[in-house]
C-alpha cells in the first residue's frame, strides 16, 4: 500500500512521485524538466496512453498522475474511471482545454482530483498538485467559471447531460468516425449492442442521422474541428 503523504510536504527526502500521461513525448519531457526544478517533485514515470499509465501506476504507485491526451476524449474519460477504481489513493489531475467543459464535468463526476487549463503556468501547476495532495479538488479559475455558468438557473444545460457513461463513450467514437465493428471491438461489445446504442443516441438527442449527430457535437462544443492555417 502506498505510504500516506503529509499534505504540502516539500522535502528532498520525502518527494512527491508524479506519473505523466501524454501521447506526445516532447510534451512529457518538457513537463518533466519543469517539475525537476522543484525540490520535492519527482517524475517517476511517463506513459503515452491510459492503458500504459495503469500498468505503470500498478508498478510505481505514484502520488499524482498528470494526464493530458489531446483529441482523445474517450481515452481520458475511460482512463480516469479505471484509474479511480483501481487506485483510489492516487490523485489524478487532468490538463484540459478551456472549451472542453462537458468533458471536464464528466471527468469530475468520474472522480478526478482536478482539472487545470492547458495554458496554466508552472506555479499554478505546482499549486494544483499541492491542493490535490491535501485531499481537495482543484479547478483553474476559468474552468470553474465555465462549469458554474452551466449550472445557472437561466441555463438549460447540455443535451448530453442525459447520456450515461456508455452512451457518451459510443457518441464520442461515432462522431470520430468509428464504424460499428471497430467500436464493438474497442468496448468489448457485440455489434448488435453497439447498433442498439447508436439508435438510442439518435432518439435521445433528436437526430435523424449520424451526420446530424456530428454537427450537434461540434455545435455544442463536445468536439472541435481542427483549424487549418
């Protein structure tokens, strides 16, 4: 079992072990160099995917996992849920785009310790790590404001709020262009079950085609279209 960490411990003889998860090696190396300037943060491992992170977490037992998988909402959601279930003592901190409000809310529901803007400073990242190690949740100010705005009385919320985790999984995969066979294989479901979910999504969201479903996801900010130029 991982030894309990004294909140805000800042000592070379009692380092905070951090596991970095990012699909881009250069980004992982950059964050590692930044954190190495601290006298109490130690990057104990790097992973390029959530599955790799789970294997390393089992082996290294880090105190904190910093996760950033751009353009991989399904992987982040699933990875956060799996990490929370298998390693409840490890604090998961997600670097997120400010526009990904729906995904961030789902991540918080899945039990992550905090969401921090991808544009944060090193000082804020260290503050976020300290906060989650103290057993609290951390949200960047801009993210907290956007989440709070979604809950104002005059706001109707998102159409996607009614979806279960499994429905959200399949929605994200569908709008990414995955076919039924691929989705079934990735989620260990039968093709019949996946088709049932696809039809249920169209009915729940009031869409007639999957093209319309994709347009809805873009319009509501669930997915973003890469800017060219």
